[in-house]
C-alpha cells in the first residue's frame, strides 16, 4: 500500500470522510483523493451518504497503531495503561504504516474491530446474540462503546427501532455472546459513540455508591496497586493508623458483595443506608451457607 493510501485507510477507522474533508485533511485535490481511494477495493464511496468508508465492517488490514489504540484497555492496571499509551504515541510515526492482515487475527479481535467501526461510522448492525443460559436471539443494535472489565470485553448498546422489543433502551452485551455481525444501515443524523466510565453491569453515571473502610492489608493493597486511579473507587481519607475510607460506585450489589467477601475481615461496610444493610445481610447469609457446607 502506498503512503497516502495508508493514511486515508487509517483515517477511516476513526470516522467516515467526505471528499472535501479528505481534501482538506491532506491538502490535495479531489482528483488526487479519487485516485488514492481507487488503489484499494476496501475503500468505497457512498453517494447516498456523501462519504467514504470501508466496503465491509472488517477491512482487510489494520495498522499496528490503530490495533494498539483499540486494545490498550486490555491493561486493567491503570499505571501500566498510562505507560502503554505514552509509548504508543511516541512510536506513532512508525506504527501507523505497518499493516496487519485482519484475516489472521482471532475471532474476538475481528469482532472488536467490526464493532469499533460500526460505532465510529454510526452503522446499525444486526447481531445473533446468546446470553449465558439463554437461547440465541436476533438483535438490531446501535453500538455505543466497547468496555473492558479485567480481560472480558463488553459492548454498550442501544436497541435500534428495528428491534422487536426494548427499542431505545441501553444494554450491555458480552463479546463472547455475539456470534454474527451484519451491517444494516449507516446513519448521518446521529452519533452512536459514547465515552462513559462503566463495567459489565452498566455506566457509572447511573450507579449507586457505598462507603467502605479498608483496613490493614486491604488498605495497603489498594494504594500499592493504584486502584484509586479507577473511576469506581473514590479515595476519601486516610486515618493515622493507615485505614482508608473510600466510596465504591456500583451498578449491581453483587459487585459490593464480591469485594467485601474477598477482603474479609480487612474491609468494613461503613454505611448506615438501607441498601448497605441489605448488602450486609446478604453477606451474612452467604457466610452461614458456607459454614453449613463445611
């Protein structure tokens, strides 16, 4: 691939471009843009949309740089993630010219690339989805954001008007449950893309919160591993004895139960709300069931 062709190709991962936008972007004539885009059958022009895009949601190639940017959230450790982003940005001039054959990537990588383009290009897609323990369903969705929790990928979506139910409602889908992806329609009057903090249960701006006290080894661990860099863990104060008061933002009480059970007895629910008491009662029940099984 020629250098200008690669540059246009890389730009199309970010969004669709009109001829005028590409002219201005690269400071060249319309004829040059037309000749450049004709060099690769992956790039097509839509008269209906008035813009260039990829022929398929899975282009034949992706640059090393775009691949790294797309998968940088694999770093669950926030400190390493910051280093990775710095290194990637420094190497940008070299990595954006090295192209990867997408046909040789894993099915998971291919789905992530496809749905990232669907987000950036505002493409309604039809997917076959199978949730855990549920039958396969056909869903029409607007993909909004890819989220990584640990090593598991989730997709924040909004149900499209073509869907049989839940039209306009937000949901979270696991990538492992998405089995087929088919482009349906590109929209120009809406932006699908969101950038919100969240997890497998949803966005943190819809979340509840609870106050916890970290003691001993749990307080030391949270500080050492940089947990307070994450948006769902809010540092409040540190006491003279090293205990840490924090606020945990959550979408499902399972998140709180799991954390408290993991760190017992070095963590305390320091909250008098009714929801906090319900969570505490659930933890007590789990403990009693465990003891009965011994």
